[in-house]
């Protein structure tokens, strides 16, 4: 939920909309019904898929006479996470996964091969995130920066090319400097493109002059330096 509040603050405290697959909803999540007789009403998930249940059942909030009913993909949007348990959308800022993928790329660039431990990590990322859809540029940049290295490490060329094309098409419209830098650094590290290297340095290099750059900037500075070293493009 802290991640959602942080993102919402960047958009004048308007909570971004997610349309998750039903399998990612948890009991206690709040959704807004978007179609049918209860359109625009808020509901709470009371039965989630799994444990013998294949459908999502919700109850309408503040309306005691409406029985439980089923919602399908496309009939709801997520408006609040259940903070009592772990939820996949709160974990896009996952240092273990993002740093693990970064290290795995370094080993891949050094040896040209992927060890089983790194492949397992990449598969974990795809299982947890490949089916997610972020409805804001900030969330999409974070999501894609996890998925692109995973596809690269697993040799899934079709998915890699598709996502790379999507990220490239996003660049002209991404205005937030750190989100844009995250895309560029990720693209450079996964493609060894001189274009992405130049564009990434144009954004990231000025941060090196800051007395105390924030953590997210420091991470991108370090990763860009790593990619320059691993790919043999040291900047004098």
C-alpha cells in the first residue's frame, strides 16, 4: 500500500487503476464494479480463486440486501489492496528481484551463458509479474524493468522483442526523469545499444554531481556504470 500511496502522490493523490487477473486478487481487496446492474458500486472480495473456487465472489459495500455475486475479468477495477496480507502489486519495488536480475545480467554478459540459479530467478519474476498490467507510466516502467531482463536471461526472444518495442514506443511520452532513466538503463543493459547508452548517460550523469542523490538515483548510477564495464564501454 505504501507503493500505491507513493505513486498516487505523484498524480495529485489520484490512485492509479489496476485491472488485475482474477488469480491475483486477494480476499479483502476492494474493487469497483464497472459493468452490469451494480456498475460504479464498490465491493469487497470475499472468495478468491483457489482452494476449490475458480470464481471471484464479492459483496457490495454498504448494501446489506445484495447477495454475493461473481465478477469476471473486465467487470471490475482494483481500488484498494488488502493491507493485512502480502499482495503482488506492493512488491514492484523488490530489491531481491531487481538486484538479482541485475547481477544475473552481469554474469550473462561475462560468460555468455545463464546459470540455473539465475534462470530460476527469471522464471520467478515471470510467474509473479508477466500477467500484470499497470495503468500508469510509473508502474509500467517498474514492471517492464523487471520483465525485460527476465526474458533476456531465459532466451524468450519473441517476448523480449515485443516488450523492447513497447518500451521504445513509451520513451517519447515518459516525462518523469527517473522513470525514463529506468527504461533507458534497462534497455541498454539488455540490448548493448549505443543509442540507449547515450540517452541514459544524458539523464543519469548530472545526478553524479548531486551531493546526496536519493537511493533510486544512486541505484541507476551504479547500474549504468556496471553495464558500461560489463559491456566494455567505459566512459572516460
